C-alpha cells in the first residue's frame, strides 16, 4: 500500500511530522488533567492572596483550613475573597466549556459563546432591568443574575428559531447569531443612552468584572454551574459524533437535530450563567478550548474536561493580573482577558493559516 | 475465469426472496423537487450491488433513502422486513452502516478516535467501552490495514488511507449491511483499487451485504455482481454487469458511443468510449458504422 501512497492528495496534505505531538500527549491525558488541576489550585490560592492586603499562599491555606495566623485573615479570606475566587473559577470553566461545545457542534474552531446570542441577550436584559430598576422597581442588583440568565437563554432560543428551516445549518447558525448579537448589543447601548444614570452601575459588568463578587453571587452561580458543567461533560460523545458531520452522525444513529439543539442549549446555558454573574468576558470561550485542542487533540471526551480546567485557570490568572497590574486600581478582568486573549488569538490564527 | 464471473453474478440478480433492504414505491427528493418517483429496489442478503447513472440520476438519493437519511415522501424502506422509519435510529445503525460521500472530520482527530465513533450505536452516549467494543475496533482497524496508523491524525494520511479509516469506522459498527456513496471519489487509480478490493473482500469473506454508488462504470462492472442503472430517478437497467453494460445502454443513458469488451483478466465487461452520441438515432447509426471501421 505504501507503493500507492503518492496520490496528489497525499502529497499536498502530508505534514512533516507524521507522529504528532498531540497524540503523544493524548495518551497521557490523565497526567495532563492532573497537572492542570494542580496549576489551577495554585492560581486559586494566589488569587485569594491578592488584594488591598496581600496574604502569602501559606497564610491563605492556614486561613482556609481554619487556623489563621491572625484572626482577621480568616475574615479576609473566607468572607471577602473566597467567593470572588470561586466565581472566577466557575465562570471561566463555564465560558470555556460553552466555547468547546460550540466549536465541536458547529465544526468551526472560531465559534464562541457570543455567536449564540446568549452573551448579548444577557447583557440587554440586564441593562433593561437596571435601566427600569433605576426608575423605582425592586432592588435590581439582587435579581441581575437571574435576569441576565433569562436574557441569554431567550436570545439563544431566538437565534436557533431564526435558523431553523426544517433543519439547522451550523454556518447559518453562526451568521444569525452574530447578527442577533449585534442587534441586541445596540439595543443595550440605546437603553444605556436613554437611562444614563444606569451606566455607572453596569459599565464594569459590561466589560466583565469580578470586583466585589460576594457569597450571594456564588450561591446563585454554583447550582447552575454544577448542573450545566456536568451535563456538558456528559455530552462529549454526542459532540464527537456530531464532529463527523451531519451525514455520518445520522448514519451512526445519532438524532442529529435533537443532539445539536441540546448541545447548543447547553452552551447557551453555560455562557448565559457565567455572563450573568461576571459580565461580558470575551475571548475566553474562544481561546481556552483552542488551547485544550492543541494540547490533547480533537476528541471531545478530552477537550471538554481540559477546557473546563484551562478556562478556570485563565480567568483566575487574568483576575490576579487585573488586581496587581496597576497599583491601587482594580481593572475589570474582562479588559485583561481581551488584552491578552486577542493577540494570542491572532497568533493562533496566523499559525493556522500558515 | 469468465464462467466463474457469470456464475458469481447469478445469485445476486435472481428475484428477491431473502431481501434485507428494500425500497417499496419510494418517492423522495429535496425541498419541493422530487428526485425519485415510485422507485422499488430490493437488495439481497450477502449481495454486492453497484448503483450507477449520470449525475443527478437519483443513485445517491436512493442510497440516502435506503439509509433512512432521506425520508420518502411516499412509499417506505424496509430493513429486514420492517419499516426503517419506525425503527429506532440507533437500532438501524447496528444493522446498517453508511459511508457518505467525501466525509470530513476535525483534522486533529486520530484514526483510532475516528473508528471508536463507530461504537456509538452500541454504547450510546454514556456506557463505557467493554471488551466487545475494543475487539470490534481492533478488528475494524485490522481489516482495513489501519492498525499501524491508529495513532496518526487524519490530516496526516493520504487520500486512500483516509478513506480506509472511514471504512474502518463503518466496520466498527459491526453491521451486516454497508452502504457506500462514491467511496472512490477524489482518489487516484491505485487508491481506488485498494478501496474497492477491500469492499469486495468484505463481501466475499464476511458475507456483508454491500450497496455502493460508483461513478466509474468499469469499476462497477468489475467489483459488483449486480448493476442498477438510474436515469432521471428511475431504474432503467438492472442485472448482471454483462447484461447491463451494453453499447446500447451507454448510448441511451450516458450519451456515449462505446465498445464493450470482456476484461482479459476475469471476463467482466469493460466499456471503451470513443465518441458522443447526441441522440439515440445517431448513436445507433454511429455504432453500426463503428462496427466496420
């Protein structure tokens, strides 16, 4: 058979290194995952340590296990900083998993949560709520995450409904999602212009921020995160079959439309849940799954869990930078992610196109 | 040799008693356009059937209908005597595998990861692989000669190797029936032969029932034992390659003037086109002329 191995297609497509680095790592996937989890844990401990009062990792750990060096450190760690760290971990994981799911079901490595409309939907609903909240409704901030979640899910459903024509087509889904997102974003801008008083309270959230995240945020986020992340990880085999294209997937006995709609809804739920707490953090859902695939190949059973780990680590790491980059100023973490994520993504694109 | 070829053909073209897959008066198409009208085709257990015809003649459409990927507007497809539309799709996938035309997968996917997907009909979304699954995957890789490539990424393979990997995916499904839509498209002649040889081996050694859409008439005649010719959504010739592949059929359906001669190797008919037939009358006169050059 090697005698015949010189077809034009073979010559064009044969890369220089047949034994790919990816697959070597693939075999050691458990090790990769454990290393990733350890790194994330280290970042999380560092993250709890940064803030107006710096605490060393040792002090953080002692305070966490209930034997603080000084009593007030336990208050700082547990009451003030731990919720922020946990929210960062969960939101990062959710955005990354949403991106990983979308990239596999759209069969497009450039897909990201924004393309489902869920991010801008969450933003528009939240802005509307805050806008009307200013004019005398219930305490709006408390309900913000739930409103955001509802908006994100609603927008995701609208995008899917607009795309549906007997069957959904991944390409059209992406275009429709981007258009709906643009419309929702301009809607949000208009609302903010009309209710200028509301801008102040949501501007940080619009960029994506972890500043001042408290236990109530975590208590809203964690049940949602738990359910959606577990379901997302369980759906990896569906995603794997869908990655082979609609025809092959149908031939393998997958109900293609139901599977894609289910996975799309999961991605929307993941993204909307994260956005409703931490705001419109861009690029994380694009970059984290990309990194995961580069490390471990294309099998969703590995890409999904690794994306979760990488996403959690990236957001926590970026939030450390956001707090220490400029002395005395807390940058919104969304700005840090965008500043680091965009050039990195350009770099990935250039490598890909080369 | 030649008699052996004829004898092999016979079994596949006799009236369908042991039909495993059957389309009964199927009308099907895309959107508002009907491609097939009242099409009936019955596939015998253990047979190897080639569907041929000009572009847009409905041969791929009937394959999709047989694989329940296209739902008939009228009529029904029966798999082992049961309406395929009423069977759970995963159960169908345990009995019938289809290799679509020019399939594609994420480029970083390895051969083993691709072939593992073939177990989906058996394991579903959550059940873990057991020994039977692993054995099926190993066997599929072995039969297609892909074992040594199992860790390779798909985009590092040649066209023929990649096609064999996709066939391995279908084999991992462990189905008695295999449908293939133009499995040799975009392959050079060596790789085409390699793929067709593998398909024939599966038919002979494992008695897999095989239906394949082929563009190349000579390959269809050589590798199948029954040829079905489609034109404008209807079957216009159906029988052994020798009976079907005639100058008359070629002029009528493909609008080419051709000689048909037995293959020196095994006696299968080979067509040698030499000109265009603009209509039937011309074709006939041209073929008369050509008989005495």
